C-alpha cells in the first residue's frame, strides 16, 4: 500500500485569510448581540456600563482609544509588511487594488456630500462611507467556500489594507481636536527614539512596546486621536532577520508582533469594539430617520458608492491594460467583491464616532446608515457571488500575471 501523500502546511496568506474570515463571523455575532441588547430590557445596564468611568476614561473610551490603538498597530504592521514584503511590494501588484481602493473612497464620499451638501453639521461625516471592513467582508466570503477564487480574496485583502491606510490619513488630517504643542513635541521625541532604535539594529520587541505605551499617552494628550500612535509605532518596528534566525524573515520583529497580535485583535478587540459601538436603540426610530440625508448618504455611499468606485475604477485599469484580471475570476465575481467592499462596519463606526463626537443624535443616525448599508452590501455581494459562474481560464491564457497550462 502506498504511503499517504504528504500535504504541505497552509501558506501564511491562507492562514491569514482563514483567521480573518473566522474573526469576521465573530464580529457579526457581536454586532447582532449588541443590537439585541440595546433593544431589550438590558439596554439601561448596557449603556450605563459603557459610560462608567475607569481611571478617568469611560469604558467606551478605553475600548475606542486604547484597545483600538492595538488594532491600528496591527493595521500599520500589515500595511508595512505588504508594501515591503507582500502583495503590495511591486507596482504591478499595487495598481489594481490601489486604483480600486481610491475609487472606492472617492465615489462614496461624493455621494455622501451630494446628500448632505446643504447641512454643514452633517457634512462633517463625509468620510464615514469610505471604509471597507476586511474582517466582515472575508467573513461573508467564508460562507461561500471555494466558489470564490483565492486571487479575489487576496485582491480584497490588498484593497482593504490600502483602504485602511487612506482611513488613517483621513483621521489624522480631518478628525483631530485642538492640538497641544507640548504633547506633540513629546510624542515626536518618542518617535525619534523609536527610529534611532530601528536604525541601530535593535530587534528586541519590548523596548519598542514600552516606548509605544509612552507614545500612546502623549498622542492621547495631543489632540490627535490616540489610535494614530499604533500606526506610527508599527512603522518603526523593524522588518529584518533576527540574529537567532538569520535565514528566516518570518522571525523578524514585525512578523512576530503581527502574528502575536492577530488572534487577539480578530477574536477579542474587534468583536468588543462591535459590541460596544453597534448597539443602536430603535425606540422612536421612524421612516424620517431612515430617509434623512445623513442616513441615506451613508447607506447609499456604502452600497452604490463602493460598487461604482471599486468596480468602475478596477474595470477601467484592466481595460486600459494597466493591470490583469485576478486569476480565475470573472466579471460577475469581480462585481460581487465590489459589493462586499460596501461593508464598512468597523472603520465606518470609528469615523462616525470621531465626526459626531459632540452630537449623539447624528452619531446614532449615521450608525443606522452604516448598519443598513453594510447589511444590504453584504447580502447583495453574497447573492452575486453565489450565482456567479466560476471562471476556468483556458490553457495558455494569462490572467493575474500567471500563465495557465493544461
């Protein structure tokens, strides 16, 4: 009897996609639980717990300002890794997801502005529908199994990473408060120390993390949102081989920290954020709220803005010959992925919190738009991908930069 064939272990990318999809399913459950609790007799206890102060900050602020800084640290690590050593490491690989991400941010913002151009108060939320929630979107994709080629999952991941980078820039530029020069100067000094450690070849993680805590404190006090500290810290974490593992780039400080954080962020921090922020009470919600410019602007931006922006710009660069179609993907599957980009849950809720921090009513209206738009986009994307025929490239054809042979 022949020995059983040896099956190679799954790639890092496949493990990432699998973990991210599982995290998306947990996030869906957390969001659903938040909605149920917020509309049940437990609602007073739920909202009261979020407002409880602990060491000078409410529980909600600890989640949104401290735990989410860890999420942004992971986002920054993923951005740096993909740009230097991954799916975004060359310009040909960056073109399709980069242009699609840009279109997917620009068109939703324009749709939102079209709905809210006459109201300066609501216009501040223009960036809410520009985000894509990679965990939620991959969670939906996991329900489809092998019907979606891995190339499209990679495309969606790369697009969402570029999308996250755009969201970080937007938050830093447009959603900051009154700035403290002393705190900013102190934060800059900490960043300088981190850069010196990086350039000096320090590969131990603990000095970076200790200085990262100090950086978070100063950024929190500076008027810039504290989560930006996570991204800045990530950019200083070295992506180089450690002396103990000179032949293994996966042993670099960046890879070790990224892998160490991933499950905690996917299965604890992001679901906890969803549980704390997705709780919208529908008591007193009328059709007027559902069809007001703010709610419609967010929902239409997510559903139609992402569809037009991602699919339209992506299809344009493919038609111009600047990029290849993802391997094994058809137009209808690409359309389904563009729809899934309209799931803006985590980052959209985060920007909503910053945009309307002083107006809880507008914050709740935007949440309704986020939830309804994300639900419609998710269901529509799932339905399209469910019925889309699988593309089987003919022998010798070229798609996604890969030659297919019989």
